[in-house]
């Protein structure tokens, strides 16, 4: 065995030399040597590429992967000999003072190296490297732990009452009491050992709770996935340079060593992390052939493709041709989801008297995204603070629905069911896309209070029951034409949502198909009631949205002029003598977001005037509900004024939208401050 160990030491030295690790090691030694300070522990990080070292020597490669703690001792011996031979650190006395952390760049892509947190048995006793992935749902504050400590014999005549014979270093899974205790005895004279506190080396430690990404399927309001699985959170320890490497709500792939931590009578399975890698979702690089064929058929018009998309969307929930404006807005919001900061978010607030159908439609729609979350009313929307359950007494920040929906949609249900303080917090987040968590220091064992700011990269959907609003509040008499009674919701909160939409129950000739649809679905929930449901399946829409949302689009100068002209003209028209302009400053950003979304939905990369027109009509309709009609007088349902039954109705809609375009140009010409827009005479 000694011969094998010696051979592995030689191979380890060759690997360090070839990989450039030896040069990095010498540079790290120089920093320690230049400090002229004596340490109990000298810590070195060695990066290991399993493929390279496996080709160099299979025995050592296998030893590193399956016995990493023992393998670290081989590198410890090599590093000690190198330091002494080359005189790299003058203060170093014993080999025990060297602490080696092996960091594999990756693991073999084999099932035996993957640790699934939703599968059993959970192998936490092998103490070898595993790869796992999940979402960070809770994060503790950074605290200190003992990285290494020096112990001395209490018997003054003993040779080990001085020097660096007894060095304790942290090992994966070890608790603080395992590293530093008062019951150690001298191996030479059996006298008690006492820690030399001057040489204690402290490091940073952060406890993170992670959960398998499958949990996202369980948090959706509706799903076709009928499989059953068990989900359980697991604890990971981030130490030293890895502290604060994770952000709450993100999806990570980690490599680490599983262990079992004992806390009183309770044992917790955990992972000591060696490396952290952010997982970025890859959208599909294709759309279905049926969508491609539909795009080619509608190439003569910039509006028809998205009109048919909205018309046929969610045919499993509502009949084709119903709720078209709302379905278009939903599709626009879906393709504007992304994980970038300062993204063009598109939030929806729907005023309706038909909450059951709207709830089903929104539930169905969030399932088209990997991160669509239906917020359960019993929990918190935004991050909250609780005490860490691992006995440290420190604070732990819980992710909650809005952060779990990062890069997606958080559907929060009926807005009128929330109390005033929750609505104020929601308004603040909608305006800033940030939320602040306050951590009182006294409560969680810290010297000072802390404030942690968390980015909320999520779009929000909600609805308001117009019937409950009229019951709870007295109707006002001084409404303007087209204005809705929104007295149940604070006006500033309503303005914070990108689009306000009104969806009443369909009229008599439209309600019959909806009633038939609901009854047939109640009898046979799996039935495909329409031919279009087979042509454009839920999976097709899911792939389409993931493809469209990743398109990079740019504004054309014509579209930009049209948007700016409408915005400036509307600010002039929509004003009163007391408050000035009723058009919020965010309206321009919403217009650009809507225009870009319509371009993505059309599978184009340049925003055209046709996209800007749809955006303007949707926003004007929303402003009419909030503040009443303006001089730019539009129809009650400006984007879908007709039922789309055949090609003639599509042609009729195109002609109507062209008239709206000319009407918009006249409005800008009359009220825009010196705006000149080229009118296309067709």
C-alpha cells in the first residue's frame, strides 16, 4: 500500500506541473511567505480535471473521485515536500499545517455520480464527490466557522507543549464541536490538550436550502404531468470563497461531498459544496411545422399571424374566438419574460365578472413557462426572514413565490383578497423590481441590523372581481366615459401594472359556446373538443413561447417615432388642472415593451409601425379604463373588433387597423408638440 501511495504522490506532482497547478501553488505560497506571519493552517485550493488526471493515471483519478478526503492527504504530502525543498514558506513547521481543498472541474457524466434529491436512497455515507442541481429557496446570513486550530499539551515538560504537532482542520460534514473541543488528550503523555486561541483560523460559512427543480411543476396551478414524485429540501454548506456565490431563486449545479450533520437528536443530510455553477435555461431552437406553415400563410399581413395565435390559444380551457384580447395580452406577457435585470416586464391586471374562467385561463397559461408559479394564498409573495433551523441561531431568508418565479410569471390570484400592507409592498416591487428584507440584529445574534436587497425579476398577473368591488364600495357618480370603478384597489397600484384589462362574461351569442365547452370538459376533462387543439397543442405553444422570448428585437425609427408621438400627444391630452398629466412616466416603457413583445410573437427581429399600433391600442384601452376616453377615441375592443371566422374577417380587421393607424397619425399631428411622422398613403 505504501508503494501505491508513493506512486500516486509522484503522479500528483507530475499533474500539478503539467496543469499549471504548481505555478499557482508557488504564487499562493509567496503570499503567505511575504506576510511574515505564522499561521496554524495554510490553505490551498487545487483544481482537478478528472479527465486529464484519469488519462495520466487511472488509479489516482479513481482515488480522487471516490476517496477525496484521503486523496487530499496525498496532495498535502506533495505540497509539504515542495514547500520545504524550495523554501517557499519559512514559517511552516509541520505537514499537518497544510490544508488542501480539491476542486474537480466536472464529474464523469454517469448516473452513479448524480445525486438526485427526489430519489432514494440518499447516499450520504460514502463521502465522495457527487453532482447535484436544484433551486436555492432559502439563504442564511454569512457566519464564521473554525477553519483550523492549534492545540498544545498542558504538561509543560512534554515536547508537544509547543510547536505545531496538534492541528485540527475542518473536514466535510464536521460540526464546530468536532473541530474544536476540550476533551482532546496528548498522544505522548495523555495530558489534556488546550487550544492556542491566538492561532485559530476563521472562515466564512453560509447555509443554503436547495430543492429539486421538479418542485416548479408542483407549484403550477395546472399541469398535464400526472406523475407523482417526492420533493424534499436539502442543505448545502458554502464555505470561504463560495460564500455569497449563490443568489436566492437561481438554479445551480453543484459538486460536493454529502454528509450527515448531527444537531442534538436531529440528523440532517447535507452537501459540503466544492464548486457552484449557474444553470441557464436553453430555449428550443425551433417552432412546430404547423406554426411555420401558419406564418407563411399570413405573410401578406403584419397582424394576421398574432391574431390567429390569440384566436386559437388555450382551446383546452376556452373555446377558440373567445377572450381574444386577453389571450393576446397573455401571449405578449409570456414572450417578454426573461431573467435579465431591467428587463421589459409586462404585468397584467384583469377586471372581470367571470373569475372562474379567467382563473382557469391564467392557470393554464403560466404552465407554458418553466418558471410559472401560482402563488398559494397561505404563504408570502415576497421573501421573509426566519430563524435558521440548523441550530446556528442566525437569520435565514426564505424565497417565496415571486423569487421562485424568476424569469417567469407569478400569478397572485384575486388582488382584492390581499390586505393593505401587502398591496403597498406589491406596488413598491412593481415600481422598483426590488424588495428589501430587514434582519434585526438583536433577534438573530448579530451586532447590527441588516438590510438585504433582493432583485425580483418576475412579471405579475392578477385579477379583480368587479362584482365584489361593487358590493364593497359605493359606486361613484362622476365617472368619465369608458372609465371603470376601481375604488377597491389603490390607484397607484393600478398604475403600476403595465396593462389593465376588462373582461366581462361573453354576450349571449358568444356565451353559448363557452357554456357548452365548460359542460363537455366537466364530463370528459381529457377530450379534444376542437380540431385546432390537435393542430396547435399545449407543447407546441410551450416551444413557440420559449423560442420567441429569446429573440433579440430592435426598434425601427418609424416605430420609435410613432410611439414617441403618441406618448407626447397623450400627455398633452390626458391632464387635469390639479395633478397635471394623468399619463405615468412608465407608459413609454410599457409601449416599447408591448411593441417588442408583438414583434417577438410575430417571429420578427425589427419592431415595425404595425407592432407599435397594436401596443398603442392596447395601452389606450387600458388608459380608458383608468381615466376615461381621450381625444384619440377608440372602439371598446380596438384590437379584435370582429369575430375571426374566416379570411374575410381577417381582411376586415386589417382594413380596420389601417383606419386606426390613419386616425392615430391625425391625433399625433393635432396634439403632438411639433412631431412630424411620414404618412404612408396606401
